[in-house]
């Protein structure tokens, strides 16, 4: 039973490859997509509750996330009609995220991204895009998602700049978990 979190990660990897065979935005695609999202939400929770947290499990979870995100992007981006201004917005967000990672690396000699509430909300909102794509105009949907993503990226950068030590589990700028120099 202690292997259940790792089994869920492996299931997410296998299901992610199935996207290459499923028509984007179909009912089957969305069902598999939601199952992958569910396994991502519960694997860590189960690992903590079962006292089955491990370095291997954390690496497997990150690998499963990367495979899932990568394949979904490969499958969906070519069929989505994303306006140019959203691509510019995404580039700005990526630049702020890169600045945050570089700041952490400069200060702590570690590549680090934080587990803030804003980053979790960004992940959740970003996860809804394929589900909502057929129902909400991409300009509206993209604008909302990009704005939330930019705010969370800016918060993380500000935390990295202000913090004396690395705290990957910092919940946010107002969470009392940051220290000024």
C-alpha cells in the first residue's frame, strides 16, 4: 500500500502518453485529462498520510508532471488558436519566472521554485484551460490565466529577492514565512 503514490505517478505517465492517440478536446481526452489531474492532486497527499514520502517518489512525481505537461502541450498547442498578444504575455511571465529562478540560484546556489498559494492557484487555473477552452473565448480565458500567472510569478520573485534563506514551502508574501535582509 505504501507504493500507491508511486503507482499513481506511473499511471499519470502512462495516461499522458495516451494523449498522443486521443483526439484533442474529445470526451475521452477530457476524461483522461481529469484522471491525470486527480492523480497529481492525491499522490502527494497519500504519500504524506501513509508516511511514504521519499526522494524517489518526489522525483517520480516531478517526472510525471513534466511528461504530462509536455505531452499535453505537444497535443494541444497546434490545435488551439492562441492570439499573438497572449504569446507575448506568456513570454513576460516566463521571463519573470526565470528571474525568480536565477535570483534563487544566485542567492542559494540552488534552482528553486516556491510552493506558494498563488502558484498553486495558477496551476489549478492553468489546468482548467483545456476543459474550458470550448466554452470561453480564448482571449478572455487566456487573459485571466495569464494575469493570475503573472501575479504569482511576481510574488515569487519578490519573495526570492526579500528572503534571507530559501524556503520552498513559503505560502506567500503575506504568510509570515519570508525574512527581509
